């Protein structure tokens, strides 16, 4: 039935199907938007967190992802030993460290990382 409808249209007025590039263009645009709004900022944040974990040293005051304030006693390859209280030491994964506290007033100060340090 549809082929009959096309048969009645003069040859010069028939619509040509769009090229594959035009039909895939919205998909490319959505991918570019996702990259700049979601993927790239997350990668940048992961690089900053990795750089912060590499800069951990003995004596740093930290905030863990579970909300504990602690002092770093020793640093290993994948783990950190922290002191939560006077006679309480705990070994945690480095990835559980969310922030390094730099000043003595207890405020959380994000470790400033320069753009040059991120680029490798």
C-alpha cells in the first residue's frame, strides 16, 4: 500500500532519506555533552584524590570516608595506619581517606593541587 503511494508522487518531489551521518549526529552530540559534563570532571576528581593519597605522610590529620578524624601513624602501599584515640590504632585502605586536614582548627581544607601536577 505504501509503495503505491510513492508511485503516485512525481519523480522530482520524492523525499530522499537522510544520510547516516545526519541521523547519528544527535548521538554524537549527546556523547560530547556527557563527556564534558560527567566523564571529564570525574576523571579530574579521581586524579586529584590519587595525588592527595600519594602525598599522605606520617602525622597528617585526615578525615576518613566513614567520618572519623584521625592522625596518620604509618603509610603503606595500599593501606594507612591511623590513630583514632590515645591507645587505638586502626589500619584502613588508602582509598578510605577522603580529605587531609591542614590547619589546626579542625576545619576541612581541601589540598590545593595545581594544574601542572595533574598533567602527566
